[in-house]
C-alpha cells in the first residue's frame, strides 16, 4: 500500500505530496497525521531549508489538488482530520520556521483552499481554481479561510468568493495576488522547484527570520510588536556564522556557501 503522504528531499528542498488521488486528496485522519509528520521531518532536518507541498492527481478526469475535509468520513463520525498542533490537516495552524511553497495544478476547495492559504507562496496553473464552498453545504470555513483569504486578495473579492461558494480561477487568483507564479498545465512542480532554488540560494536564517515578520505584519500586529520582531530578527542573523560568510563572499566576488547557523 502506498503512503498517503509522501516525503522526499531534493537538495535543500523537502517535497511533500498528498497521495490520495482516488479520493480527490480529501483530508481524513491518516492524511492529517501524515502531513503533520512530514512537516515535523522537514523542520527537524538541518539540511532542508524549504518545503514544497503538492498533490498526486493521477487518474483524475479533472485534477483536484485537495477537495478539503473527507465528508464521507465526517458523516460516518470518523475523527482525526484535526491535530492538536497543526489544526486541520495537521497543517493550517502548524507553527514552523521554514517556508512552504504550495504547488497547485487543479481545484483547491474548502479545506484544500485553506491548506493553500496556510502556505507561504503559491505556484499554480491557469486550470487551477481556489474556493471556499462551505456555504453550499451549510458549513463554515473553519480552518483559517475566513480571515486568510481577505488578507490575501482583499475584502471585496474574498467576500464574494466566500458568500457565493464559487471558486476563483487560477488566472484571476494570480491577478488578485493569491498566486505568486503561474506555470503551464502539468509544469507546476518544476516552477515551484525553480522558486525554491532561488530562495535557498539565500541565507536561510535571514529567510526564516524575514518570513516571521512578514507573517506577523499580515496578521495586523501593531507597529511596536513588528519593530521588536524586526530587531530580534536582525540580532539573530548578525550573530550567525553566515554573516561573516556573506560579507566575505561579497568581498571575494563569489557565491556564498550558507550553513544555516
């Protein structure tokens, strides 16, 4: 039996794949535990600096990144799609230091869209779409979508998507700022890897510290808190071994060899 969430490394990148295509990659307890474990593994590996989260869509007539909560499991009274540390899918509220790029080629709806919104960067194809369809089933998007989607695309566009339950096409999501990069259909992983390579070429401590401040700003933290967090981030990178390496590489006109410490 194949793993329901797979994990592999490609250089500095952890590639995490939802692997339940026969169920439209819907989230049940096994997927949630598998995804949480994959994030734990990424965070614990000093050789990995960034993650890419994608999905297996083989055999699907219309590709689906993730259809959200497994409603059959929910209706049957099965629990487990929410973990204590990660929330829904073991991911949406999971605290982590390392950025995650989500690579979407297909529909990301309901909890699947909330997984996307919990990532740091989104690479998608034009045939992808993003929606919070909960109102169509007398449910509420309870895994962060109601506040993260307005932050990502603005109140008016988010309100329409949430109240109609209609998905936002990939091109429109790119125009609104939810999607960072558009890739050709079937080429989303290659584009996500290119983006990851660009990020991992930089000093990891600086990347992780900068990410933390950007997320706090998006969450509407007050300026005093953000200034303190920025100063803390500056102090962290200034005390690191990589500071000297960055300066020396600049002076010697060569690429730096980052160590992440």
